[in-house]
C-alpha cells in the first residue's frame, strides 16, 4: 500500500471521536451547548481534580470539555483563523476507531513506528490510547463501549454515562426538563483577555 510506512492495512478510522477543549465555566458551557446549540449532553465524568463533559454532534462524534477544579485558567478570545502566541483553549484531539480490536491494532502500529503510546485506558464509556504528534499535539484514539451519540436513547440517570456525582446546576435543570437560562456571546474583532468582550452577563 502506498503512502504508509507499513505494509499492513491502515487503521479503521471512523472520524473524530471528540475534541477536548478547556472550559472556564462548565455550567455556562452546558447551557450554551445544550440550550443555544441544541446539542445533547451525553456523558459526564467527575473526579476530585476535574469535570469532563461530552456533547453529541452526530453519530459517533462529540465535543468535550474539561473544567479543572482549583485551577483558574487564563481566558481569552480571538477571531477564528487569526494567529496568536497565546495558549489555545484546547487540550487534545481524540480520533474514533471502530472497536477495541482496531484500537489494539493502532497501538501496535505506533509501537512498530517507535512512537511512545500508553496502554489501553478503560474510561468506562470508552477505551483509549494516548500518544503525541510531531507538533507536540496530544492525541487520543478511542472507541465507544457505550455509544451515546447519534440517535441512541439515553437517560441522565444512567451512571454508566453520567458519572459526575456533583454535576453543575445546568445538568440538574436538564434532568428536570429545561434550562432556566442560557448565555449570550459576542464575536470579538481582535485578541482579548477580557471575558466581558465575548460573554454577555445577565
């Protein structure tokens, strides 16, 4: 096969599993992605150091956010496509694979190329491996064990998917049937670190 460093078949990619971004306010993030954009909240993880929430963007695809506890990340906004030397609101890219067998095959492929890669990590709702690209970008390859995206029926009471035992208020409101409020945002004409330039406080 041309274009690859190996004679074996290419990985069975299924698209982007999730983008992992950094949230400064998970409650506002839930209100925006569910209330404003109409995405479903499909999974939550809560630990002593972070929250990690996933929003459905179509079959097999999601966008996810980390909110770190006891860490106040520096915030900023910039127009899309405009360069900045500041750190972005980005954590890692997770690419989707078909199943655990494909995950194992990719792990072996990375090892054959002398790329450092983690063991398979069991996150409950997904299995993942982690590695780095030549640009220093943290990468994850994942397969759902329980795929909550697309048209599957889910319940906010399902502990397999919603593991944050202390969810933000917006999640409790969703469980009761509706969000009480949603955030408003503004485009920014240039780089700014002032949240009031892009978030309208109610």
